[in-house]
């Protein structure tokens, strides 16, 4: 897969917990075109630093190893789907 959605979150974050069902749905809908990677910033502090995370959840869309889009906070499912579709070329 050439497109990856990286979800940086924390278990203590209410907004993250609200977004996880949306992430699960997106993972199911786009399973053939998109890899979803969940990163707990509490366990992976170096990765959080590498991505300069200041707000959780943060969603990073990568294509062929390059960051092409970044969003943070609560994002509507349809908005997130449209952004992903833009990147995967639907």
C-alpha cells in the first residue's frame, strides 16, 4: 500500500476516544487502498517528537513515504474520507 493514515493519540484523551470508531470505520472502508497505523504518544514518545505533536488526536496522511496532509482534533468522518480519497485518487 502506498497510502498510510497515521493516527497519533493518547488513551487519556476524550477526543481521541471519540475519533477511534471513525478510524475503525475508515480502516474497514479503505482496507484495500489504505494502511492505518495507530501510535500511542504515551508509549512512543520519540515518534511523537519526530512528528512535532502538540494536539491529539493528530492524523497524518502519507503517500509513498511522504507526508501529504495533516489534521488535528475532532474531524468529521465525511471530511476525513474526502481527504483520504483525494490522496488515494478516488
